[in-house]
């Protein structure tokens, strides 16, 4: 399911005040980071990720790789940070159909 521009804008607004909860460093994207991301998306549906300066990827590459691994949708990618969304199976908090 692809996000509409209206849904993406609403998710961006929700993520505005969020702090990054995942940090991609020099180790890159490994199994541990993927597990943390999966658990975070399941609990929150919307997460912010920060790419550290010593990471082996730029922000766009990291966003694309993580989206692919976590089956998530990219919401925003600016500077060293990006926001991901994936509907939770058990803890639905965000109702996109209302947007």
C-alpha cells in the first residue's frame, strides 16, 4: 500500500516532535538494528532514524535499505534523519483511513 501525499503530510506532522530512536553508525544496518526497528515499528508505527556521520551509507541509501528490510514506507528524508511508517499488526495507533 502506497501512502498518499495527504497521509504522508499528516505522518510528517506527527513525527515533527519525535526524537530518533534508531541510530545507524559505522556498523551499518545489521540484524540487531533490523530487530530493533521491527520491534519499534510494531509498537509505535512511526519512527525517526538518525544516520551518524561515520555510517557507511548516506541518508537516502539507509532509508531505502531499512524500508526494504522492515517492509516499511518512507515518510520523510531530510539531512541525517528519516521517518518510517508501517502499520502495526496488533497495536494500531494511527488511522490512515481518516486522512
